[in-house]
C-alpha cells in the first residue's frame, strides 16, 4: 500500500525515528520483499554491509544472488546494471563514493541517460544509482566531492538529494517506481542523522521541492545537508526579526521551479546554498532560472549563491570546514541580503 | 561548367520533340540568342536559340531524332573551359523508360560535405572502364579521395572538368554497360536529392510570444531593483523622482513606498476638492471571478462605478457563464493610481488583461461607458485574445459628455448630493430610488477614492469634454463587435454610434438611459448572449 | 556401415530452408550496405556510416541459433548484426533517413539501431559500450530463470577498452550466459592489431578470464557457426561465458571519411577474393542445397527487399520539430 506524501509526517501515531541510513535500508528491504526483480549491486555491500553500512544484513535476508558484491569495476559494473535494467531487472547500484562515478560516466551518461531517446522511446532503463557524497569526514579531495550538478546537466537522468531520513526512504522507493534512470546523492554526514520515518511503503514525489520553514523576508533554497544548516541559520535570524523562508530543494533534475518562484515573488530576495563548487553549480541554474522568469519583477536584491570554494576539498579539517557553507556563513549572507548590504 | 542546351518544352502538352535540322556544327562559335536548331512539333516548327555564348560541343542528337523534353542535346563551353567531344550516338531514340546508363556521381565522403572539387580525371570520354577502376579524384578539406567506377562499361558524357566544384550527388559522367547503346545524356528526373524531397510538413517549433508590458518610458541608467521598477511604474512615478537607499544608490521597493508616503500631501490638478488627500498605491488591479463553463466574459465597469454594478446583468445572464470582473484603478478594490492620460489608464488595463489571459487564452469582452472605451482599446491591441466585443454606451466616440453629471457624481459626499446626479443616469429619474442612492453612497464613502476619481476625471474629461478618441480603434477592431445603447442616454448620446466608421452591430434600446444593464438587464443579457454565440459560429 | 559425415558443420546441422534463409540474409546485408552507401553518397543520409561489407558470414553464422528471446548487443558497425537478428531493412533505411518510421523514430541513426522487443539491444556508438550491457542482459536472464543467451558483438578495437576486461571478468566470476564474439577485422579504425594489441589473437585473452577462447576463419560460415554453437550451448547449460574470435575483413573504410591510407589496395583486393557470401553460396550449391538458379533468385529477392525498403523510407514522414524533446523521459 503506497501513500503519496509531500509534507513531513507529524502524526504522533507514526512517531518512529530511524537514522538516514536505516531509512534507506528499510526502503531497500521493502522493495526487495515486494519485487523479486529488485537487486543490489556495489562494492562491499554484502557481508561487509557497505562502506557506510547502509546495506548491513541485507545479504542475510536476500542472499548473494540479490545482494551482489561487484569487483572493483565501476564502469563495467554500472554497465551491467544498465544492461540488467534494460532487460527486466531493477538494479540499485551503489557507488562506494560519488567520486567513483566518474569512472562510469560512459555508462551513466552515454548509455543509461540516452538509450530511451536514441531508441525513440522503445527502451527503458529503470536503474537506480546511489552515491555517498560530500565532505566533512577528512577523506580529502578524491573522496569528498559534490558533483550532482554534473548530472543535472544531462537530459534523460533524474537526480535526487534527500535531506531527511523520511525523504531518503520515500525517494528511493519513488526512484524504484520510476521507469527512468535515477541518481540519488546521499550526504555522508547525514547517514547517522535521525528523524521521523513513516512505516510501510510510501513514495516521495520526484521533482517537488518543499517549504520547510515559511517566511517573508528572504528565500533560502538549500538541499541535502545544507538544508539543516539553513534551518539553523533561520532560527538565529528569527531572533532578530528576520523571517527566512527555507526551501528544501530535494530534486536537482527536474528542479521544482514553481515552488521557488512563488517564494521569490513573496520575499523578493533569494539565496541558494549548496555544497558543490560554486561556479557552474546548482545555484547558477536556479539563479538564471529565476532571472529569466516572471518572478524577475519581484526581485528586490541581487541573487546570492553560497557554494564550495574554488579548490579541491582540502584535507586539513579547518580548511575543509571553511571550504563549504556553514551555519555562520549562511546566516551572515542572509543578514547582508536583508540589510541591503549587497 | 558548360551550359546545357536542352530540348525545350514549347507546347503545353508536349513530351517529345523531333530535332528537324541543326543550324550550327560541333566546334562552332555561337552567340547567345543565335539559332541552334529547329524542332518539329505537332504544331509548327520552332527555332531554338542558344542560351549562352561560347563553343558548341558534345552534340548528341541528329536530325530526325525524337527526343524527350528536357534532354540535353549539346553543351556550350565558354572560353578556356576544357571540352570533351562526344561522337553522335548510333541510336536516335532516347526513351524516358528503358535501360538507363549507370550514373557516376560525385559522392559524399565527409560528414559535413555539400560540394567537392573534381581534381583530375584518370580516364577520358569513350574509355573502357571496369568496376573499381579509378575514374577521378576529389579534393576535400582532408586528403584527396579517389573515386572508383561503380560498374564496367564505357564512360560517356563527362560533365565536370578539373577544378569544377560539384554538389554532392550530382552526376559527373555515365557508364554504358557492354551491349547498351550509347544515347543522349539522360535527364535527371529519376533521382530525387534531398533538396527535391517535399519540405518537412511538420509544424515549426511553437514560438511563445512573451507578452511584455507596454513600455511606460525608459528610465535608463538608474540603479533600481526589478521590484522597485515595477512599483514605480504602477504608481506612475519616474525613477528620477525617487531617492535610492541601497548600495551604490540603488532604488529599492521600500524607497518607492517611502516616496509615495512622503508625497501624500500633494494634490495634482487644478480642481481642488477641499482637504481630501490621496496617495497612489501599487499592486495589481483587483480581479474577481465567477466560475462557469466555456469562454469567460471579462467585464469592465464605468467611471465611478465598480464591479458590483454588474450584479443585475449577471443574474440575467444565468449562472453558467464564467465571469472575470476587473476594477478600474481608483475604483472598487483596485489600488489608486495616478494617471497622466487615457493612454496611461489603457496601459494599466492591458497589463491586467494580460494577466487574465495567461490562464484564459480567449475571452469575450464587455465594457460600459469608460469601461467600454477601455474594452475597445484592449480589443484593438490584443485582438488575438478577444473572441467578441460588446460595448454598452461606450465613451470615446465623440467629444460630447454630460460633464456636470460626471463631476457631480464624483464629488458628492452625501446621498442627498449624489441622488440627483445618479438620476441622470437612467432614462427617467424614477429609475433611481433613495435607497439605491444611499447604498451607492456607502460604496463611495472613502474620500481618498473620491479624490482620486476627481483627478481622473480632470485628466479624462477636462472641462466636461471627452479628451480621448477611440473612433479609429472602432473602425479597426477585428473581432465581432456590438454597440448597445439606450435611446434616452443623457450622459453619452447614442448618435455617437452612428458617427463612427467600421463594421459593428448597433442595438438601440427604447426607454433606456445610460445604464441599460441595470435598467433592463434581461434585454441586455439576451443581446450579449446572442452576440457572443454568433461570434463563435464556425470557430469552435 | 555408416560413413563419417565430413560435410561442413552448417550443412550437417541446419535444415535446407534455414540455410537458404541464411544466404538470403547475407545477400540482404551486402545489398543493404551497398544501398545505404549509395544513398549516402547521393547526400540522402546525414552523418556518416560504418559499413560491414565483407563481414556477412561472421554476423549471420553467429546468429543462426538465436531466437527473439536471445539478446544481442552490437557495435557502430552493426547493420549486419541487426539484419542477421531479423531486422526489416525498410525500417532500417527509414532510420538512416531520419524518418519517424525508423526503428528509433529517427532519433538514433545508423549507430543506434535497436529492436529491444526482438532481443536486439542495439548498435552502440561507444567502442566497448555494449560489453557491460551484454553482461547485464545475461545477468537478467540468469536471475529471472530464463534460458536466453546474450551474444555480445565487438571489434578488435574494443578489446583494449577497460570495459572489455571488466565485462569479461564479471561474466566469468558470475558464470553468466553470454557469448563474446570478437569480429577481428585487423584494424581499430586505422590502427592495426599488431600495433595496438599485446596478444597475437584476441582469443588468447580468454584464458585471463577463465573462459574458453577460440579463433576461427570469420569468413567461413560453418567455422563460425560451429564455434558459436558450442559457446551458446555452454551458456544455455549454465556453464558460463565464452570468447569467439572471427577473423574477417571489412572491404570499405572505417567510415565514409576514410581514405584508406593505412592499408594497401592489394590487401583489400586479396580479401575480396575470399568473399564470404561467394564461399557460402558455392558450398551450398556443392552440397546440393541450392542450384545456381535458386541462388540467383535468392539474391534477386534480397535486392528487391532492399529497393522496396528504400522506397518505403523515402515515402515515410519525418518527425515533427515540436517533438524534439519527446522520449527523453517515459511518457505516462
């Protein structure tokens, strides 16, 4: 029994907390139980339980035929997932780190994203790729990137960024129900975060952003871990009478234009906060989209983007922290915006 | 490339002609226009003239040959061009059907190639070639490419010389297989090239025309946010009037608000109305909706009225007609705006109309009095969106107006001073009761609204004269148009409808005054419905 | 006393009507490629094309035992594979002309012809792109308990791509029902095997992935059919993947822009004397499956099909411009 939900659940009777990774695991178990064509593929996802322990114990329940440890072969493995999806299976392929997806770009971008179109609608590739992303663990430059914007640039893919355990579960189930290839970027620092997660099966709609905090003075669009930092910044701003409206982006392709535009028409001031490198990132797309829209006439200040520094992710923990937006920097930027210092 | 001499079609139903006699010989110099040969047809013989000056070569038809229209019978080479001599073919008839020699084409060898230059021939006219023999080289942007014979036979009708730039797919020679008689050069009818295929019948990509606001004047080089610009435009301000408090002196929306509040003490125009003061407001015009089925009817009320005045007509139209009512600026629940001219007001109404047509592409339009003039202006500019236009006693079709009544209504601050003027609106004074006047005054009890309307009247009807002329618009308007007028209209004379050029219906109503939609709403409703459905005949 | 049957494998194994159909398809491949080439040279076809003239036996013999449930993945030089797997030439021409009636509704072109419903998972524009996909298709078959096999066509050039090694390794580790068929025509575009590949025969690489590998004369129909027959049987029996290397040659350049500067005319002409179609035809006639007249009739039928296909394609409508973003995502 599926239920569509677009609001964070607040009913006391379903008050149950899971961690983000437990929520994902629960989604996988529900899906694999219900549909024998759902299989998991990835490096060390079987008895090891996955590098971030997301797939822990699933192999005991479903066996090695359905929880497949792959050799270290990202390109080949992703291609096997594509071929399997093309021919009747529903694979969930885990990249151990999102950075390793670069080895598989050929199969993701040239094959999975394009097969339906190149074949004139006669093929379907319902594959799901899961990617642990982001910095903050000291894993340094090649294991800490946020490259979701690269895939936002590719027609044929859908790109998701759940920020909460509830969404992590619902979005994975929605991705499995989607006949097109879906990439889900999970921030590593969120895996242990706990939150309300409804029981049973439900689908979080793909392509809908969510206003997590209503406000009138400034619109802050943020996804993944930045949502939580933006909400914290909004609390601080509220004490000084600055009411920020915080929108959880949730989906990078397709972006929910209307939710963002409705907010901009209301507040006239927009900030986009994301962990990808600032230049050529998600914020650039949202800024341009707003400037091109009818909401342009409601802008009362320049659009601000807060993204990562223009450098590979540093190893030193202070540098690492300083290289991405934090609660302080989000708060400061919102103040400058509402105090008309920009 | 040499110029082709073809056997021309000289009669409407001609498919072949017989070459009767040549007037020139191969190798001769010919001048453009000189007689080359005669054709015998079903009618009289016809002389065929040279299409160019040069030397005649490659003659491939002899007297007595029956030749298909369009067949090349010779070539004319200009000075300096290489020539290739073609001996007269042994067989005279060149049938359109039957075995054809094999075409040697200039092939496409690179992805983005449209032409190739023939660099050199490796064989000559009349040579025997086997399949695979190198015939010629093409020069392209990359290295030269050898082109091989596609078949075995003898090579004839070479049609390109070294250095010629040839379109891809064009024939450059023919190969006659062993046993096939060499005939005149075949016509090009058989092979359709990409250019000859019928044009793509699919629709062009839909172009969405952005409906931009009519430009209210360019405030270039001032730093101002988009929101501030929109607010200034709506309040009728120029940015130069506003002080900016943002970075680099940027004008922000609050600056516009502050400016408007700070200037609230000013009164424009010479008709001072006592201590009443008003300040312009910004924001969109007030629009109200009634749901229904089908194409909506947009209603524009008249001066000093508001959307509620449509109530009797709405009842008479029945509950199914969807309605969209717009309050004019300074009326009803719309913001008060400063106007400098009728054009300003029309601009504001077009802006509101454009917002309506974002969701309803086509609408019926009905306006009364000043609202009628505005409806006419909208139909003139936004013809595409207007399915039909109905005007009840529209303003703008002549100079005359009962200015005293207008001003009287506008200024009246009590029911007692309003009633006499209201009574001028109907055919007979009895149409307006004291209760009606009291209710009407309640709607007008905001002095700021009255003051704004007084200023509007000063702009639109100065000295009791209509200062705007919409007769050219009425003559131009494209959609089905009807004028509805009471014969006893004391405010705007019905004869304005007759003095105007254009195609439209006139409905004159006996015993009706300036507000027939209130005096006899059923009669007006029938006319409106009849007019709307008539406009849609053949268009559904 | 029974005589040992020394006839070629194909003659022994397949019924006469199957052999006739195989010859017809080989003629169809040849004439189709020539027809496509002619249309291209006349400027009717956009882009470029990669012709497989000379490789017909490799394509057809490899597909002899496949049903619509078995899968193939193909390469940029895949027209022959498509026809061998049963594609209609009219719809293939329509695709080349960019028409709505093409296999891919004009969206894919020569390098992406596919017919998923009949098991053709598509030609692929990326060298090595089809290898992991083929392994995925084999994985599906195994997981879903089906007896389908997947034939993965690839060229000598692909055998140096990382994807080749990853795919063969996984197919072997997971014992998947896939047959890797390398059409070694000696050149990866302009670079010869000798200059690019560190083994003499590509089949030598099979041992690195613990699967059988065999090299055969790719222009000998029976040799190819026999090798593939064993590989397919092995796969269907659940014994895992195999690698078959068909030595063959392409008569035309890599693509339509190829000036053939990396090989000699003599080499091309020498291979042309070993025309796989002529050899197969002669073999069938020699063993009484056909006579000259019926062989000619088969060829004529193939030509007629090809010409009808071109006419169909020319008369077909083009896609509408307003549909440029259709098929990017699933339609509800």
